[in-house]
């Protein structure tokens, strides 16, 4: 009995794997036309200063409004776009839209924000890092929108930079010299040597959600607390700003603030949403 049940499970598993492969194939072939047809859109999630609770900027997160499958998250299609190379034009489009959006927020907020101009974070895929046009495209996009380079932060995952040689780091260094912030995204999920951080042109450490999860109860697990405390103090001693992702409760926010984290992002503050929402949130904070 157990054996035949096992057999059935395998069949089901195979069928599911087939269905997934078919969908993956369908999505992959539909990607280029989707870009032409403007089926992608961007949601923005606020970045909140833990010290005073004000919105300081937002991270741009891309979505695909697929005509049959509805809204697809980036985990469904970014890996496919990376494999086909479409990530380069798609990534450029995200950067262009986001930079323009940031400029628009800044203009609408000019006299209302005491905390400085709103900033924009944009994710970069490893394929974009090795693409020769990255620096020039970024310069052009900033200039065209009239956004200062220091209002832009490019997020690169820790795994993309582990073992990166100087050729890969060179464009990031040039961008950093221009004043663009480079963030190490999902920090803590890779296995990078902490001393390695000195070699990288990063100015922001984004602590992965797995650390935030350990802060869910109050008081949090003392070992988790000490690990985060250690990372924060190392980061600050290297002049890095610490952002935490995945903050879902007020208790987490409070713990992370006490541990010295600088900026937070998560559902506790706001889910990713349309650009007007960020505008409203920032306005409320600025006027009290
Ligand atoms: P990420 O850069 O680490 O972005 C944070 C992810 O955590 C987002 O998922 C966000 O919606 C989610 N999140 C935010 N707050 C919370 C929370 O409190 N709880 C939980 N459980 N989740 C939270 P999303 O939008 O599905 O994006 C997934 C990943 O896709 C991103 O991870 C990023 O690596 C990638 N991605 C998104 N947009 C782009 C893009 O334009 N280009 C590239 N190359 N990658 C992108
Ligand atoms: Mg990110
Ligand atoms: Mg992240
Ligand atoms: Mg993440």
C-alpha cells in the first residue's frame, strides 16, 4: 500500500514538475514581448529611518502583469530573464523608471521634507554588473532625469559579489566614486568573509530577513541579538549604514532600533505599493 501510494506521489510530482517546466518555458518565450508591451510595472516599498520613523526613500521592486497568469513576482521571472539576457534591457528600464519616479517625488516634496531628499534603491542582477554599458547607462539615466547620484542606491546581493574579481568591482567603484551608494543585499545569506567587506565599494549593508525573523518575540533570542549586535558594530566601524529587511512587527522594529540599525523596511511600515502611496506616506511623516 505504502509503495503504491509512493508511486502515485511520484506521478503527481512528475506532473507538477512538467507543468512548472511548461510554464517556465512559456514565460521565458513571452518575456521579450512583455517588455515591448509594457507589461512590467514597479512597486515601491518605503525605507524608514529607525531613529525618527520618517520615510527616507524606497526600494523599487519589479512585477509582471501577465495577460493570463496575473501579477507575477520577480522570483518567478527574474531568473528566466537572467538566463536569456533580457535582464539587461529590463534592468535598465527599471532603473530609468525608478530614477524618474524619485525625481518626481523630490519635486513634489521640496519644501516639506526636513530629512533631506527622498532616495531610491534599485536591485542590480549579476548580469548587469558584467555588462559593459552599466556605468554609462546609469550616468545617462541620472542626468536625463536630473537626479543627484547620491539619491540613488544600487543593491547587489552578497552572493553576486563573493569572489568577484577586480573587473567586476571596477564599474561599482566608478559608480561609488560618483556618489552612488552600493548596498550589499541579503547580507548574511552568503558565506562571505567579513574582512572581505573592506575590499568592496559598498556603503550600505542590508541585513537579510532571516535575522529579522529571530527578533519576532520580545525579548528576542539572546544569541540572535548578539549576532546582529556584532554585525551592526562591525558595519558601523567600517562606516557602513545598516538597513534591515522584513520588519513585520513593532517589537522587531524596536529591537532592531535598540541594536543600532539605521534604516528598516517591511510590512510593519508598508507593503510594496504604487508610487502615489509612497508620496502620501512621506508627506504624513514630514508634517507630523
Ligand atoms: P530583495 O531585494 O531582498 O527585496 C525584498 C523582498 O522582500 C521583496 O520581495 C519584498 O516584497 C519582500 N518583503 C518586504 N518586506 C517584507 C516583510 O516584512 N516580510 C516578508 N515576508 N517579505 C517582505 P519581492 O518583491 O518578491 O522581490 C524578491 C526579489 O526579487 C528581491 O529581493 C530582489 O532580489 C529581486 N528583484 C526585485 N525587483 C528586481 C529588479 O528590478 N531587478 C532585479 N535584478 N531583481 C529584482
Ligand atoms: Mg533588494
Ligand atoms: Mg534584500
Ligand atoms: Mg531578500
